[in-house]
C-alpha cells in the first residue's frame, strides 16, 4: 500500500535546527510533486514548502523563506525539510504530502511533532 512516513521531529531550542525526512513507498515517487504542511493547535493546516517531481522547482511560505530548505532524492524515494533558525511559532505537527495533478491524487503521511521552546 501507499506509505509516507515522516521522521526527525522533536524538541529544539529557539535558533536551533532540525531535518525532517519523509520516506515514500507504494507509488511512483518521481512522478509526484512533494509538499510539507504543518498544523499548529487550533489552526488550519498550512503549506510550508513544495518541490516539483524533478526537484528543480521549489516554493516556500513567506514565513519560512531563508530558513527552511526542501529537497528530494528520487533514487531513495525520500523528501527532506531542513529547518534552521527555528522559532517558537514553527511549533506544529509537520506532514508530508504527495500530489499529482492528473490524475488528481494526494497521499498524506502521519505527521511528526516539532516543538520549539526554551
């Protein structure tokens, strides 16, 4: 079956760094755009970063530009999110999502908790 498994979350101090990973299986990874979303308590899920199927095109939320970097390795079926200069407002559950435009499909991972606190 389709699986997206996030890892790398945890507790970090403000200004620290974390690297999230999302390992994919059960579908043709290289044909899908990959995205990272996050959801804080009481808030809607929001797009953080996206990367095209080839890995050449990227897009970021304004709130994370210059601090976060999305990347992918199609030989390993894995997408990454490098998070630097973390702030308390980055605290959320981070989710990996695979998306195709046609046919229109989307697969979600289970999420990994990131907590930024002193």
